[in-house]
């Protein structure tokens, strides 16, 4: 890793009382008041970023794309001038994360009633979710600090990502997940990457509570998004997005909200890019939650963002089944700084939006689809205008949760639930697999029928 300030030079600030501490002295919570910490920007190495100037910085980041160095091939460490840096003798643990594609969603744009709609697909990361961009940073720091064990509570993607980076970095990992509430794809990843995996008989918030007790008794390093280094890495998705638009800023960026680390990280990045002079305006960042896991929506609507209203979370979008989001204060700040908004969407709206993103040839996991479902509502409300440019942040890969997709197309997803009636609107999107005798005629008949029906 090229020269930069040592880990010890990084400063952390409490988002509650504002106390600033050098990283070497701090844990993951403020020693004075217990609130969350964030990495102070500009970091010491931003002096060099500022000295370089915005044009040179953009050129440097672009040039690194053709380098063979592991750090340059990573879509996270490529932007190291705005990240806390590792000591020279400590290489990053990298799976060449980031560098994710930006897709135009033309059919979904028509459905939503807008002209320009894009998806930044963070599900195209090495373990299939946006978590990798943060994990490369935080896991590298854990190894540099000499931790043998890392741990997280998770709805599935954090644990998959953490287990992979821990294995690559020669560390052991402990995963706490809610039993029966995470998608199989994610659970199988944690097992495959060698994590000690505990399915606790509770929900995500309960897993978080147990994890906090574990770390008081054992020297394990927490890799949940309360870890400020995770969010530094996750910032790079926003920087890369700006780069993909040749540093033009879209009108809106729409993000799913669970524990609220990702929206906080993306917001931090846009604000920092503005401070560095790489952009002059900000996109409105809006956060969408499932109706059954709507703590932030309620917090904004009922308290103006002043006091968290935790909820008991229920949604089939298991990734965002979180009732007591840790980073809510950071997310509220992002909403205020960028003039974004919050919205909630129903289970059926999520399922429909997921199928629509799939039919555009992209696909994503259910939690990511809240973005399109939310966009449709924001267009109807006039918050997003038909001429606005919009980016949806798709956070997880379609194959993370194949069970949801299969049930959807077989028509079983809402069977026997209170959503059954509302789910009638989904039939036009459903394409159940067809079982036939192994002869050419029945196949041709199916083809003819499909031709008659046209593209659905
Ligand atoms: N989308 C996906 C696919 C996720 O896995 C998560 C969170 C989110 C959105 C929400 O992001 O928490 O930063 O607001 N997954 C967590 C996990 C919490 O444990 O994998 P957030």
C-alpha cells in the first residue's frame, strides 16, 4: 500500500457529543457518551488530495483502473486518498471489490414514469452485496490491529462478506444470525467461507444485543456497520458512481434502509466530494424501507428525526428486517443535508418491483427492490419529476434469495398471508416453470402460446 498517514493518524468523532479521539485510543463507541463514531474528514491524507486538485485526483483515480496492483484493481482502495490508510507494511485484504456496473433501466423507467433511470448494482461485488466495499477496509484494520477474531450480527449479507474477508486475511469469524430469517444463499456463503455460524432464536436486533455482550468478554473485533471504517469503504460506491457519470450529479439517489449504514456512507461521500471541489451540487438521497420495518420512516414522520422510534420488524425482504437501526442519526443528517426524503413500501409492492427489475434483465434481491417501489411512490407524489435523473442503489444479487423468486413465480409467495388479495396484481409478472413430456410438440406449443401473448 503506498504511503499515507498511519492508522494512528486517523481521527474519529462522536456523532452525539462531538468528542474527537485518535483511533488508537477508541473502541467502536464514544468513550464519553456511548454514541457512534465517524471518521473525521478531511482525513490527514486529504491534504494531499486537496493539494493535488480535483482534476488531478480524477485523473489519478481513472488511471489506476489500468494498473495491475491489487490496491489499484480494488474499486475501494483506488480511492485511497479519501480513505483512512493502512500502514505501509500492511497490505489490504482485497477481493477486487467495487468497480460495479451502472445499468440503464429503460423498462423500469417507463413503469415509474420518468425519462432517465439507472441502477448502480452493488450486488455485483465479490460476495454478491455492497458489504464488500466496507469489509475490505474494516477487515484490513482488524488484521492490522492484530485481532484473531472478527464478528458480526447479520441479516445475511454482512456475515457472508465478513466470513470471506476474514478467511482471506487469515482471521477467524463469528456470525450471529436470526434463525429462520435469513436467505439460504447468504447462510451457505458464511458456512463455505469457514465462519463459526450461530443461528440465534431471536431477530436481528436480538443478535446485535448478544454480540455486544460477547465483545465485552472476548477480544473480538465487530464488523457491523457501527464500525466507522466499514462506512469509509462504502463511501466509494458514490465516488465510483460520480465517475461513471463523468462527475455529473444526478438529481436523485435512492437507497434501501435497514441498519442505515449504507445511506449514511453514501451521503458522507457526496458531501466530501463537494467539500473537495470534485462536484458542486448534491443529489437528493432518499431512503426506502419496508412497511413492516419502518423505524426511520416513523422517526422522521413522528418526531422530525429527533428521536428513534424502534419497531418490531417483519418483512420478507429479510436483509432489511431490522427494527432498531444503529445508524439512524447519521441517516437523518444525510436526509437533511441533501434534502432527501423517506418512504415505505408494502410487501406486494416490493415483490412487484423486484420482478420488474428482473424483467429488465438485471435482477436483485428483495431488499434492493424497495428502491424501485419507493421511486414509483415518489414520482406520484411529485417529489421526483419526470425529467429528473435517478439512480437506484441495488444492494444485493438476485441469487442471494432464490427461494423468494421461485415462490413469486409459482404464485406461492403470499399464499395464506394477509397480502393474498393485494397480490392478485402480480399475476401478469409471474412465469412459473412449465413441466412437460420430453417431446418436441409440447415445447413448440408453449412457444406458440408465448408468441401470441407477447412480451410480458
Ligand atoms: N440491502 C441489502 C441487500 C442488505 O443486506 C442490507 C443490510 C441493506 C440493504 C440495508 O443496508 O443496513 O446499511 O441500511 N444488511 C445487513 C446485513 C444489515 O446484516 O447483511 P443498511
